[in-house]
């Protein structure tokens, strides 16, 4: 009888502490503030973690490991000085009540922090067509570096969409834009990352301008 009562009481306790054993007690936070092109060695970045509750403790994680914590209201700002290449990685955050420390939110979606190392040579970039390009033409963006076994990224200024990337066998990559339209016009640059260090990037190339006829 005592055993059955113990099981019943334990079940009631677990039901009342679903933030510990069941679904998290708080909605997952959002995380932002990391530039898509990366942060240069010697620079700094402010990572903003926003929740939906007041008087919380926010925790920042790098590659799933706790990095630092701060007490705040509904949002917290984590300032990181970039002093080494090893600080690149995937960052996420959670928050919990200071009065109920075991009731924790789900982690935010991860964001990628890339460290730009000025010791890596900048790549070169060129366009297959120069001047004013007719709408509907095929354009190729060519990126060339000095190292093999790297991943190339092409960036369009002001574009919030994910960067396009390629894993070429040599020291260059080609990004094709079929049937260009006015939406493709703008300034492009490229960079590369060693595949052995996926969160370390070269500085970006000089930009090239793609002008599409209206």
C-alpha cells in the first residue's frame, strides 16, 4: 500500500514540475546580433538573447557548452571580445527563473559566429560579364584563392538571405546566376573558410558590381 502511495505522490510531483521532466516551462528565446560576414580578430560582437518573461537568468552556450550567464529582465546582451580563432562556433541561449532554477526554456535556434583572420590572404573575385548586363543573360561569379581544401562563400551586399557556398576541388569556385534580372544587381564579394576550421574565414575580397539593364 505504501509503495502504491509513493508512486502516486511521485506522479503528482512530476506533473507539477513539467518544466523539469516534461515540456519546458518557457518559450524558447531568440538570438541575434552576429554579423553574417563574421567578426574580425581583435573586434567584438554583442549577442542579444530575448525571452518572454521578466527577472530571468540568461545563459549563453557555444557548441552546446555553457559559456556565460547574466541576470536580466526579458533580454540579455552578451559582449564577446574576439581574441582567438577558437571563439568561432555555433552559439545559442536559454533562460530560466532565478526562483525556480530547474525550470528552463528550450535553447534558441543556433547562430553561427565566424572569425575573420586577417592573416589569411584575401581571395580575388571577377564577373564573366562586365559593364551593363542584359536582363536574361547568364553570369558567373568567379572566386579564386591561394589555398586548396577550402569552402568558398559569395556575399551580396545588403542581402539577408543565406550566403551561397561551394566546396571546390581546387583553389577557385564559380557561382552561376542563370537568367539575371534586376533583383540580382548589386555589389558582390567572396571569402573562403578552411574546411579544417569551418568557423574561420578569410577577409572578404574587394567587391565587384553587377549592373543589370532595366
